[in-house]
């Protein structure tokens, strides 16, 4: 099994790079310093004497710079899915330090670009003509600890097109392989997964990677693999539904202005994903973040309102801010909910009836009474799963407050993200998504 695992992993890893075709490097960018103003848009003009090239370094602590290029090398492939690859630096551990950026396409915010989002897929309308790229780069802070400068390298900047069938083959194989790694050899699913992966890989012509014959064999493998997965009979009564969410700490190891920028990067990325994947659903809580976006990037906010009206973007959570529940008074908690619910109703026409409260270190015994009297029917939380010694005995239960009031509560029992049990669940859900 060990050698089979290594063979599968090597072949799937090799396949990854062939998803992108006819890639042309962007050798240099005009650059300009930025003062870090909130809600910034690209400069009207750049000094052509200030240039950063592939291989150059940039560094700083809390530094902002713009990178600019105009491209048209993609035009011969405009009927394909145009893709860009951009590697400007590394986002730090825990995603709370280091490089991040917001990409503007033809002057409008498009998506976040960082080491977790180096791929940019351009929509059909944009791909029809020359593309103006403006990246607002931020060097980040240190995520706590000793103050320091961060140094980054422009490693890769290129544009070409994404072969969607090879892309689907790669990700389906990857999901199947990661599920296999979490499956015991005694499990009846193990030999099925091994055969599924092996059969697909054997159909690929590995003698001439990148050749027309190679790609044609990939298409055959992709079709065969898809048919094999769709032929699986349902063996469980459980159906998993997933929805995207980004948890943003409004204040932690950075300033509020950085939170506002993070919201713009995250929300524009989500909107872009919705364009790419029509079935994608997303939940975002905390009216304070919406209010920031409404002020800083009204063009993003307008798109959010459209998606909420369509039912693809869920705006909820009840509290204006996901508040600590140990220090505030009851009056403070009541006002959090009052202002939060009013915002959702006035801005989106949503009457929020649940409290989304994942990231708090304690819970007031008065909360069930406050929630019920505020029109809240259910509550979700999770962070007490971090307890090293005591495990909550239930995940869905009625929480009884100090006065006897009960609120239906769901506690996400998933342990820390580095726990193998968590990773296994994620991989299984990924395969289920591919099967759809």
C-alpha cells in the first residue's frame, strides 16, 4: 500500500501542472508606493521608471505598493478559460501575517491574491480584450510577536488558459486519493478507490507529456473516471450539504483598517467564485463587516446585495459583532442583537433568527433569555472544542439559561484543524462534491 500510495501521489502531482496551457510570462510590472488609505483604487498613472521584474524582491512591514501591467497575449485563446498565475510572496502561518493583495481588473476590484489564491480565472467578458491588471500588495504585519520586516520574491507571473477537463481530472483524482489515505485497508471502499485511481492513471499517455496525444488521453481518463464515480451506488443514508464561510476577526493582531481590507479581498474572491461556480453558496455574518464594505467598496457591496436577493449569499448571524460574552453587560448583548438584526432587515430584507457565535471563550448564562426575547430561535458555536481535557457530550441540544429559558443550540464538535479526524471529514466532503 505504501508504494501504491507514493505512485498515485507522484502521478497526481505531475498532472497538476498540465492544467495550464500556452502560458506566457509577464516579465515586469510598473510599481508605485501607496499610503495605505482605506478604500484605495488603482493610481491614474505610473512612473515607468519604477519597475519590478520576475525574480526581484520587495520587503517591508505594513507596506503597500501597487503593481501594474497590461496584457493581450491571451487573445488567441479568448474562447478558452483564461487563467493567470501570480506568486508575489508567502502568506504567513495561520493566515494572520505576511503578504496579501487585492487584484483590480480594468479598474474594478476582482479578487484577493495571496499564496492561498495564486490562480485567477478571468470571466468571458474580460477575456475578450486587453486586460489591465493592478495589484494592491500589502506586506502584512508579523501576526503577533516581535516586530519585523517581511521579504517577498516575485516568483511567477503568467497568463494562458485553463484546460477544464484536465483540471477536473486532477481534482477528482486528488479528492479520491485523499479519501483513500483516510480509509482503512479493511474497509470495503479501499479496493474500489484504488482501482478507480489506478484505472484512470493508466489511461494517460505518460510517454509524451504535454503533447496532443497526452491531452487526448487525459480527456479519455477524465470521462472514464467521471462515469465510474457516477456509477457508485449510494451506501449511506447521510446527505452532506456544504456552504462556504470566512471567519474574520474584526480585531486581533492587526488594526481595523486591515480588517476592512481583508473583508474586501475575501468578499470579492467569493463573488468571483460564484461567477465561476453557479451552485456555490456562502454565509457571511457580522454587519460591521458589511458596513465597512458598503463604505469602502460600494461596487462590491452592490454585488453582495444582488447575490443575497438571489439566495446564493446568506447574510445572517444576528449580532452586529460576534461579541465576547463574559465581559459585556446584558444591555450590551441586547444592543448587539438589536443593531445586528435591524441592519440585516433594512439592508437585505432578512429577519435573522439564529445566532452565529463561533469564536468566543465563554457564554453568559443569561444569553438564552436574551436570545429568545430578541426573536432568536437557534444558536451555533464551536470554540469549546478547543478544550484539551473536557469534551462536550452533545452536539445538538437545548441550552437552559439562568431563568430556565431554553435555546436550541448546535455545537460543532470538530476538533482542531490539524487533527486527522478533521482532515478526513474535509476530504470526504470534497469527493462528494466532485461526485455531484
